[in-house]
C-alpha cells in the first residue's frame, strides 16, 4: 500500500468494556503514525468516559448500540449520515459485526480497514486486506492487524493505556481514603464479578485475601472491592464473608476486628470514570477475567487475574512479571475447540465438576502474588 497522509481518521469499536480498553493500543499506534491527523473514535456510550483525556484521541463519539435488530438498523442509518458529514479519509472498524461494518461503509471514507475477527474472508465493505485474516490471534493483536492493514509497522509489546488528569488521580486517592475509614494505603483492589458465574474465583477466598491484606500490609492498609450497580447481592455476600472471616480469627481482639472491618469495603455506585480514578490509587488489583482488570492494567496498576473456563490466550496480552494470571491447563472438562482454537467452556453454572477450574487455583500462590506485586513484605 502506498503511504497515506489522512486529514481525518475514524476508529470504530462497538464492543464491551475490556475491548474498549484494548482498543487504545491501536489508537496509540495510529497517533504515532499520523501525528497531525484528527482521530475520532466511536464506542459504546457506557464506555466512552474511559477515553477522556486520551492523547491519541481528538474526539470521542458515544453510540447507543441497540440489541434489537430493527432498532440497531435505524441507529446505524442515523449515525452513518452524521458521520458522513465529517468527510473522513480513513475508517477503521475493529472487531466488526455486520451492522458496524455497514456503519463503516456508510461513513463514505475511501480507505476502510474493517476486521471481522471470526471470518475467513473478511468484510466485503473493507477496501484493504487485513493481515492474517481468519487466523486466530489474541484480541489485542487482531486489533493491531486492523492498523497494520494501512501499511503501519507495529513494534512488539504494544499495550493499552488510559489517562487521568492530576486532579482525577487525587480524587481516586480521596475516594479510597473516604471509603476505608481514612486509611492511607496501600490499597488492595478486588474485582469480584464477571460475565458469568463460572468465571468467578470463590468469593470466600477474596474475603480471606481482603482480611489478610488489611492485617499484614500495615495499620493504614485498605481493601476495596469494585462491583457493578446490579451486583448488590455479590456485595452483600462478600461483606458477610469478611465478617465471618474476622469472627473466625480468634486471636483478634474486638478492637482489631473493628479496625480491620472499617478498612474493608465494597462499592457498587461508581461511575466508569470514578472506577478508573479509584483503580489508579490501588497498589495491586486482584480480579476475575472482566473489564475492570483491563482498566487497572491500562492505568499502570499491577494485576492478578483468575482464568477458569476460558484460556488466557485471547484476553491476557500483559507481561506476566507485572500482571500475573492463574489458569489450570489441560482440564478434561474444558473441551478442545475446532481449528486449533484454545479450549473453552461455555457453562453458566458448573455442577458436575463443582467449578474445579477455579476452585483448584491455590490460595497461597495467589495471595503471594498479590503481596509481591503490591510490594508488601509478609512474615
């Protein structure tokens, strides 16, 4: 492909929270390749605040992406007309669906790099050939192939990044102080939820880790579990498990229990931007495979992630010296997939194997990694 010098570039990715975070790796590459171009990004409205203040982006365009087909078709038509007036030279669509591929076509951009991850032949609306189209790669690398189609060289090690203003960093620290009875840190962040129950490490183990951290990381140490607004039941379960664990530690005085309990909390009411701010103040984030751990990694916080039914290949592009992951290989209950795809289990609830892919992950090893990455020396 001949070198291009686009005036305006549009990037589209209408996917989940983690996908939106991973997109920033490709946006960084676009900004480096085209420092003088105007770069606009279309993402789901719910995740648009994540991209505020990002130096690779000139404008974020939130989109209410509809699940119902007729409503989505109308939304695509309306947004296509709006975007067409912007006269984009280049449009990139990362992890495109048929609807979002039509949206990219509707922008009228003459150069279109449209990547349908699961397709062997790509999108008929793309004017460029995606490198390695149809080959299974990690999600981040597939996104980068959408950029490579423009003839851009992407060096190894490209990772996502999110940005906060200095005042937002202080807001994050203040939020954790306020919710942990004035504790000044270090703070342990916990991500208790995920897209389905089988992707969650047992809640009682998170409670034990929370108490261990508050007890061993110093008298000012705090722990905050982050949950979605619809996860009130999980919040209550976690806090009850914390109370039970504190009661079970017979060596603690009532004053010790009260102090430790005050420094452990669980939040369900944060906006997406507040979540980003709060995670930036944590020393380490321990979580299931879900969107918040991508946010933590992108704001520079070490992470520990638990994988159970799904192989880490797709969703863990991070260096493991700073971003540990736990995954039990070669379980017979996790079926092999066709075309050499990683093993995968789609169960919503595991009764036959009793959730062994998560339960067999050892607590001692996981706790040691959390303390190591949080730079906490333990006896």
